[in-house]
């Protein structure tokens, strides 16, 4: 099973916490380029200091609720994909944050502009036959969150993997847009949007 976690504020930690409390062993795929950002409204800056020290402050908290964490190598090597393939074929659970870090990305129409998302989650689901579940976290009040698991997204029939992946990406972007319009204060991806004039 692949959990395609929406980049909503609090989402990274809350989904892992909720799954662990229900007794599920989750492996998380981390972007190897992640460094440090002062808040969720700015891009992460992959400085050596941030990667070595500051990121550990965040991952140490999340790791309490994870079975394992797999990081994408900064050198671009793809050996980790075999590990994820084995996990999913063994009916394991993998969480992936919907974002732009990955070996292949797509610019997808989103509201009045475009958003860039990596294709890893749907690609892995299609390759392994794993269920692909979009996951959203909504803050309902101080210390109160709702974790929403949308129905599994199924690839289009009689299409090649690349076309099926691109179709899932567009459908996910439409679903994401509906959540962002309802909960704009939750989405941490405003800074990454692009508009027709080329501005962010």
C-alpha cells in the first residue's frame, strides 16, 4: 500500500502518528535533498549544516512512529527503489509526501497555474500492484486533527505505465485542488506554484 500524503501543515507527522497508534508498520520515503526551512511557507534549503544537524531534529520525532525510513540518495542513484519494490510486493506500507522531489516530475494544471509533483507514488503503485491511497490531514482545533484516507486510486485500464501514471497525477492534482480550496490555510505548497506569467 502506498500512502500519498498531501503536503498539508502537520501532515507529515500526524499521518505517521495515526498509523502507528493503530498498529501499522509504515516505511517512509524521504527526499535526500531536504535541509532546513524556518517555516512551512518557504522552501527547504539543502545546506550541509541543515542536512547534517537540523533535519535530524525533525526526523527524530517522526522516526518514533515509523518502522523504517528510506532516503533518496543525493547522488541520484536508484538502488533504493529495489528496496521499496520488495516492501510493496510483500504487502508493506509505504508513505510518500506529495512534492516535487523525485527522479521524474510533472507540471500539472492547478487552480490558475501549475504545480510540480514527483511521479514516484503512482509509478511504484502501478509497478507493484499496490493500492494507492491519497491521504489528507485537516486541523479541526487545538491538538485536534482529522486524517482522511480517500478511496484507492486505480490506474486506467489498457494503458502503458507511463500514460497510466500521468493520468493518476492529473486526477490527484484535481483532488488536491478541491482540498486546498476548502482548507487553504493548511496547504504548505503555495510557494511552489507557478502562474502563466512565470512568477511564483
